[in-house]
C-alpha cells in the first residue's frame, strides 16, 4: 500500500475527496502555532475550503514541543486525511492547506522568522491553556513561570508562547514591517484579550517601547472554536488506510459538527472566512461563555466523574443513564439560566451536545479530557458557580464536578487502580495528595487553598463546605451514588 502524498492524489484513486485547488499555486499567509489534531480538523479545514478562491492564505504550522508531526507529514507533502465519523458512517477528505511544519527548539528561530516574513498577515494559535503561562484564576502572565524566566534571560530565541510572540513582533518592529493579527483559537475566556495581556506583559518586562508598539499596532481578536477531535489511534490509522487505499502516518478523526465564531478585527486582511461557514461578529463573549461552560464544563464533569465510575470514553460515560441525567440537569438548571446568547436556542444547543457526546464512533478518552484540570476548571466550572452564588442560586451539580476534579487528583479510582495525573501543576498536586491522604478533609482543604485555581473562592466558607461534603460522598460511596443523589 502506497503512502499518501501529492503523487498518490494525482492518481485520483480511492474514496477520499482531494483538494479542489492546485496546490502548486497556493502560498502561505498564516503561521499557526500548535499543529495538533484539533487545528488540523478545524481551522485548516475552513482554510482548505477557501484556497481555491484565495490561494495566498495557506498555513505554515509550527510545533513548539514535539517534532513528530513534522516527521509524520513531511514525507506526505504535509497532506493528511480528515475522517468524519458519526455512528457507523464515515467519510474521508484530504486536506492540503498546510504547506510546511516547522520544529525548531529550543529558541524557535525558524518560527520567529516565519512570523516576521512579509507574507505573514495572521498568526493563529491552538497551544492549549497551559501554554499561555497565565495565572488561571486571574488570566495575568505568571512572571515566575520557569519558561517565562528563561525567555526573559535569553538574548535570542524563545521557548514559551508569550516570549516567542513578543520576540517575533519585536523583529517585525525593528524591520519596520506592517502590523499583523494574532488570533487565539484556544478554549479560554476572552482568549484574544488574555493573549494580548500575556504577550504585552512579557514585552513590557523586556522593553516598554515594544509593549507600547504592540498595544498600538497589533490586533488580538477573540474567537470561539468547537469541534470534538480525539487523539488519533493506531486503530484509526488502520481503518482509514482500509477505507482510502493509502497509508497516512497521522490522519485526524472528528465529528460532523464544527463551529468557529471570530471577532472581526483584523489589521492586515483575512480570508473571507464567512464564505466557509465561520460566524464573524463584533462580540464573541456570549458564544465563548456558552461553549466553555456548556460543552467544556460538561466535558470536564464527565471526565472526572466518568474516570471514577470506570468509563474509558465519553460515549461510554453518557450511555450510563445516571451520568446522562446528571449532565442534562446540570446544563438545564445550573448553566443555561446564566447564559444569554443572541439568536441561539440554548436548550437545543444543550440537547445537541448530549447527542454529540453519545457519538460511539469517537473514542474520546475521559483521561484525555481530564488532563490539565488546574488550567481548565476556573473558566469551565468556577465562573458559573460564582455567578450563581452572586444571585443566591443553588449549584450542587457544578460543585460535585469540582469535587470530582479534586477526587481525581488522588491518582486512584475507588477500586484502587491508579492513573497518572497530567497537569502543569502535577508535582504540587501529587505532593498534596501524598501528604494528606487518607485524611479526606485535609486533602480537600489543601486543594481548595490553591489560589491560582480557586482565586477568591478559596476564602469562601460556603463553597468550601459544599465541595468537602461532595468529596466525602465521592470517596465513601463513589461517583454514581454522588450523581444520583445530588440536587
Ligand atoms: C475537551 C476539548 O480536552 C478537552 O478538554 O473539552 O478539547 C473539547 O473536545 C473541544 O473544546 C471541543 O470543541
């Protein structure tokens, strides 16, 4: 069986739809940081849809951490297969929007040059929450972050995302180049504002004049992104090869649903994304809150409670009627009433989410979603809890989800089987677990003291008591009992 590349495509065989434009005629206009599965199943597809009409917006990808994506895709001329799966249905399409992938640690000089190149007009990011090096509770740059400290001391390149962007922008400034747009596509509230703050703060620490120039010339619009894209498995690779008739080292598997809402504030042009189905708007905030709190909030609840209840994937977890009823009630009674999104039927949105979660073709692992909880819990769960407390309304199900995160940090299911805690704060979290357990209240209290996660809620006695009560039930009686009992 041959490998996917430009030649295989020319042969025109196989059931995968090929790009409908001449790849030889496209050129890059976007540099994307974080070229993982999500970007390749989301933004790259919208761009792929536009390249026939607007050939100068192809993407140069950059991997800041790992070199394996470049290794997998370079022999394929950066082509890859996108498989869309729903239940027993599968369709495949080859995406050609990525024309190069850079991997240049430790200083990322090649990435900095790509951002500084004259044809680059937009930089986009899917680097995940932790790469913003922010204090999760406040959204401000953590100047004590080891990568930030290292970058501030380094004279040349940069390893952190805020450092890399500030350095690349400073190169553009020195060379007298026109401004560009930096578009965050990560699951953070006010992601554009957050990115602008961490980059500007980094620049300020290095050169206040640079920080001022960034503030005056660079646009950081916000965007809401949504598509469920589990990590690709070897089984996916084999199935896609059997379907398409060629080998692809790193295809992506996703669901039919896809959504992108972008704040229309670009300073150096943009592709006509609205013609590819993107919602362009002046205010992403309500969409962002809807998605982060309903989808990602449910996802995190489902991950921590699901792991504890012994479910390996999201679809397995929501097939449990107790879990499904808990999620449905949390969305309907606790989250939706705190949202207001013009033109969107939130009840229908929540119903559609439960259907998306139930897609058995996606093996979306609960442990994958459980990763990096310290960076996710504030915007996914705590924001709604704060809003409800402010109005004196109950929040038992959200509280249970927070307790389930803490329960998860013990590193062991109720039956004693262990799993690894993957989190940028893992060392501190595991040390707390080790020093306090089996004393559950001591364990819970020490976790609730983590101000970078809980902020003001650390000092709120009612919140603390409510979480500790749920934590006790989780340890003594397990996740299913806790979900069935919570009101
Ligand atoms: C998930 C998200 O891994 C996670 O934390 O909640 O990746 C989720 O699948 C996407 O945001 C869906 O758009």
